[in-house]
């Protein structure tokens, strides 16, 4: 094999090995400014979009021991890898596709699993790790917050004083 080709394949192999996922997109019809915007949005999320020959990527995926997605490596394809969560990357792609009607998510590899475009779009709908942790924390704190409010209303002497100062003499006598 040509040494120059092997250098390119080794670079792709390095990216694939460093990333927990690979997403293949069809970027046919994207203008250069749109493609730059896509790269910027992905970069803000810790992901990188790489354009390479399909045969080079096929070889890199094979050398990495990842599943064969060769049937989807046709046409103008770009490869997204990253060090962040796959959920946020899929969300960026889905939102970009909604906004510009392009690119199309073709297939993804997560670990050793192959994900079709429908599964990738489902991943995009899953909230980020931070959002899930925030929801969980709110759920855990909710009962304690309710108890604190009840106790505060029932036993806070300053609130009782405030109530009696605000109420009319008839209301204070009724309490």
C-alpha cells in the first residue's frame, strides 16, 4: 500500500480508537458555509467531522475491529467522532438537519453496536447527562422540600406573628 494512504488510514484509525462512537452522515448538497457551520457546532460539543475516502474509513474501521458498515459507506460521506456524549452530538446533527434539511445521518457505531438513522435520532432525544442528573436531584429533593414547607408553616413563630399582625382582631380571635 502507498505510504501516503497508510498515513491517512492511521490518522482515521487514531480518531476512531479515541472516540466511543462514529456517526456516518451524507453531506450531499451542503454548501461550504453550511458545512463550516456544522463543523463549528460539532466542535462546540467536543465532536469532530472528518471527510475521507470511504475506502480509507472502511479500512480504518476494519483495523479498529469495529462492525462492518461498508454498505452505508457510499456517496459523499463524512465521519463524526468525538470525546463527548453521543447524545449531544446526535442532537446537534438532528437540529442541523431540521434547520437545513441536510445532512442525513446514515449509520452509527456505538461501542460494538450498529445504529441505523432512526436509532440515532432517538439518541438525539435523550437528555444530556447533566440534565438527567439535575432532574434526579430535583426528584430526590422534592419530598424534603415539601416537609420543610409544612414544618415552616406549622411551627415558625415569626410567621404566626406575621399572620396575627396582618389579620383583623376578629380573625385573630377566631384562630
